[in-house]
C-alpha cells in the first residue's frame, strides 16, 4: 500500500514538473515559429505515441469508435487541443517573456474552473465557500496579470488581450477534461488518444486554411530545425509521459489528492524563468501564492464536507 501511494506521488510530481517546464520552453520556441504550427507538431507527435500505446494496451478494440458518439469525441478533442494550443500559445507569444508566468498560473486555476464548468453543464451548484475561494484564485491571477496595478485592467483593457486568450485556452482544456465523464466506460488512455487523434485532424484543417489564405506563412526549414528539441519535450515528455503519469497518479491517489499537485506547475515555471533571467516580481509571486492557497483551502474544505459526521444517539431509559 505504501509503495503504491509513493508511486502515485511520484507520478503526479513527474506530470506537474514536466508541465511547469513547458511554458518557459515555449517562450523560446514561439520566437521562431507560430503557435499554430507548433500546436500541430506537438499534438501530432504526441497523438501518434498515444495511439501506439492504446493499441498495445487495448488492441484493435481500443481504437474502435463503432457505436460511439464520434461527433462528441471530435468536438471535445477540437476544444481541448485546438482551443488550448491555439489560444494559450498565441496568448503566450503576444505576452512575450511574461506569458510563461501567466500561463502557468492558469494551470493552477483549472481545478477551480472545472467547478464552474460542472455548475453550467450539470447544474450542480458549488458550495458558497467554494465560490468564494474561486474568486480568491481569480484575484491571484489578476494580481499576476496586472503586477498589482489593478486599475490598469480597466484603464487599458486592450493591453491584456494576450492574457484573455490564455484564460480562454485554459477554459477550453477544462471543458475537455470534464468531457471525459461522458465516456465512463473508456480508460483514460483511450479518451486521451482518440480525442487527440480527432483533435489533430481539426488542427491540420485549420492550419491548411491559415497557410492557403496567407494568414500564417509556412515556416522555413531552419525554423523547424530550431524547435526540434522544444517539440520533443512538449510532445513526448510533457505530453505523452506527463499525461500518462497524471492519469496513473490520480487513479492511485484519487483526484481529490492529485489536484493539489497542480500548485507545482507555477512553482516550476517561476523557478525556471528566474534561472533564465526572467525574475518574477513581488506581486507576481504574491498572486501565485494567493491562487495556490485558494486551491489548497478548497481541497481541505471539500475533504471536510465529505467526512462522515458522527451522530449522537440518545440513551433511552427502560
């Protein structure tokens, strides 16, 4: 039991550490290649690896979509991989060096965003305390985005359009994650592999339109060569290994425990950014702490609510 628990902890750590390093790595890649092409490269290679893993694990039956809601699988894959890849990477590119910090913070808010998505989709209203903690987490995000100058958000809203795209991309990923509940008989690997496969088809079509219309130029060979290590890391380390470790870790620890590891993502991103010369400001660090604290407090509150309450049984006199 102890060994199993340790395995779960290690898997969740590997996943969140790999995801935290993704955003500083993307800062370099996005100076040489557009976010749309990079999204195709990242999820294209990750999708191939996931399909191979699915075939080895579940055989041809695992790859079959016969009798399944293909339209919903395609929609969720498109929302998840097109939405997250295009919006987050475009927003990070527009934001420049500070984009990695904002993107990593949004990863930590995803569990809180999922509460709101469940509220909308399943009409399950969260407790009042959870709503307050969600607002607290968003306040932390605003602190990071504005660097403590909150009035700028209203005085110069256009300057924060990049951050808005990152938030929208994070919301897309939350919708994709919640969508897994519509396929309760599927393994996490099958859901990830098949949605990635269909999502990549959407990415290919959209990229073809962007190239054909001249909206985005086809990158030169030298640009592809430059991003080879970036693609390798984000596709196979953060994508394939990270996702599998996350699924394994959450299966062992349960999502209630696994979600706490999301705080590792901004910590990793901030640390790597600092080592590369992009030092987070005091308000950015404070905002990250606020968001992380909201996640932890909400987790503790949900644990308290789920704990069976002892009921006193009165003693009757005979």
